[in-house]
C-alpha cells in the first residue's frame, strides 16, 4: 500500500476532527469538490467504507497517529468554544 499524500492526510485528519467537507475546504482554501475528491481517493487507497473506517485503517497502517488525532480534536474544540 502506498502512502497518503500530504493533502490526503490533512483532509482526513480534519474530517476525523469533526469538520465538514465545507469546513475543510474553507480551512484549506480549496473547493468542497476537491475535499470530496481527496476523501474518495483516500477511501479507495485504504479500502475504507466511510470516514470512520478510513481513520481506523490510516492509524492501523501508520499513516496517522493517535497524537495527530488528539491535536486536531483539541484545535477543533478550542475553535468551537471561541
């Protein structure tokens, strides 16, 4: 299995952190269609059914870590509280 691109990893982490496709697009300065394309390609590469399955598989295969998820979740929580 080849690795995820930097952008695929960013999009997956933001999705795992609770951001919508529109929110991810705004944060990264891209169109929501581009986010959907990155997620679809990530799902295909990982053999995942959905966001949750993709995150689990990405952790299992070492593409992301629990520390990555903790950092993104903390950031999302802080932004929501502001």
